[in-house]
C-alpha cells in the first residue's frame, strides 16, 4: 500500500513537472538567440506578452527571463553597434529581467552580455555595465557570435583604461585579425563609435598585427 502511494505521488509530481515545462515552452516566442535577436527587432506586443508569461511560469529559468528582456528592447544590439541609444522605462524593465536571468543562469555569457548591453544604455559611463561585461568575457571568451556587440560596448565606454578589460578586449581583437578576418568590419564600426580611450586602444591593439587596417581606422571619421 505504501509503495503504491509513493509511486502514485511520484507520478503526480512527474506530471506536474512535465506540465510546467511544456506550458512554458508552448508560450515562449521563437526569437533569434541574443545578440542575433537583431533579426527580431520588430517583436510584436503578442510576443512580448507570451515571453513575459513564459518567464513567470518558468520562474527559475534564466533563459526565459532573458527572452522576456529581449522582447522589451529587441532593437538594442543594432542600436549599440551603430552608436544609437535605447532608454526609458522599457530599458529599466529589461535591465531588471536581465539581472534576474543572470542570477538564475550565471554560466551563460549571452545573458551577461544582454545585461551589460541594457545597463550601458542606462549608465552611459560604462561603470555600471562593467561587471556584467567582464562576466560575459569570463564565461564565454571564445563566443564568436558575441564579438561585435561586446567590442562595441567595451570600446564605447569610459572604462577602457582598465588593464584587465584591455586584456580581454585585446584578445578578442587578435582573434578577429588572426582567425576571423571577415569580422574586421566590426572593428571599424566599433572604432567609429568608440570613446577616445576606446579608439586609442583599438589603434594600439590593431597596429602590430594589421598596419593596413590601422591606416584605414585612422582615415575613418569617428562618429563621436
């Protein structure tokens, strides 16, 4: 009798867990993975509502909270890369959702970059986003898909004088120049929108490995 009750209770728990997982999965919108979510820059109100409901049902799933944050500011990646801004109440809500996501999934470099991106829009100095940006590097140092946005956030802030951050960003620039030359246009774009410290660092990190690119950088007109 006791065994049957225990088995029945276990079966009920399994059914509840399955319903919990499946309901969140059924509700979540199908978005491109951040920062490729630029493709979802026209996220609809329906997708936003579904993402919020899925996150609230999922509760402890960081990936769902990250998706909810992305539907609040879907245009964020491309705005940062081209030197634009995203601010206001939606940015603050996205920051809160991204903070929750990072706390639940601290292993995910994509979520740390999302948090750094949103925070960089609220605090333009870069000091508030610095910690999340570092965590993005620490948890995903070789994530090629994160390079363009990560480079733009780092070099656009006023924290590029920091030696540790210079090491992280410099390694990413070297990766582009030695392994992924097709990503060079992202260095040019980051340079155009970089802070004075960021431009100086890009020049120094580029010069020894690619003098031709350095000349192209210096010939470019900074957007700032």
